[in-house]
């Protein structure tokens, strides 16, 4: 199938797996038997916007690295948590398409609290300023909006969009 654009004709690729993907974004669900599911977020200072931003753990995929491995690595580096299993991996998606041609994959990852070693150890780059924040899965949109009002944190658009989608679902996170 051929898709027409104003710049050029682009052939649609049925094999999304073959697309070059630069980065991963991780949506980590923190689970504990008998307790409500929480989301592991990061609060990172972003100099370009001059403020702290609530966002999902994310990062670049290393050469020859599978997206699942990159997701688990970034989760560990930025939060100290070890992912228990990948629940879902989305297709390559554009992000900031008006600025760059980079693509990322969103991975839903379960993090079982009982599988974690204490204390958690982040492995941050020298220039990274990241703290770990736990948010409730249920009511995440309200939590984010309250956090923005009280802490003045910016909210990453991907995080807010996903939270809004979860709120719209009639029965939670769906079945993967």
C-alpha cells in the first residue's frame, strides 16, 4: 500500500519490528499482593524547561540491544527497581515528530515489590537529577493534576495521555 504525503510517497511497512527505534519509554506497574497497584515515576530536573518534570522512565536503546532489555536497564538505572516481566510492548511510535525523526516504544512492565532488594540503588549518569515517585494507578490523572498544583512539577505529555486513557477505560488497565 502506498501512502501519499506532501513531501514524498512513503511505502507502508507491514513489519513494524523492522523499523529503527531509538528509545524506550517504560510504564512500570508496582504490584504487591493485597495492595493497590502503584506506578513508578521519575521526577527529573530538565534544564531546557527550567523545572522538575514528572515522567516515565525512558532512555536510548544501545546498539544490538532488544527493546525489552533496554526497558529493563533504563528502569533499573533510573529507579533502582528490577522489572519482573514485560506485559506489553507497543510498536515504534514517533515522538516530537515536528522536531526529530526519533521513534520510541512504550513498554508496560510489572514490578513485583516482593522481588526487589532493599535498599534500591539508582545508577544515574553524573548529569542526571532524578528522584523516584510512587503514584496510585487508580486516580492517576487527579494525582498528577494535584501534584502539578502543589509541587509545581511539569507533567510529561506521554504520561498524562496514558493516564487519561486509563481513566477512560471502564475496567482498569485491560488485558494484555
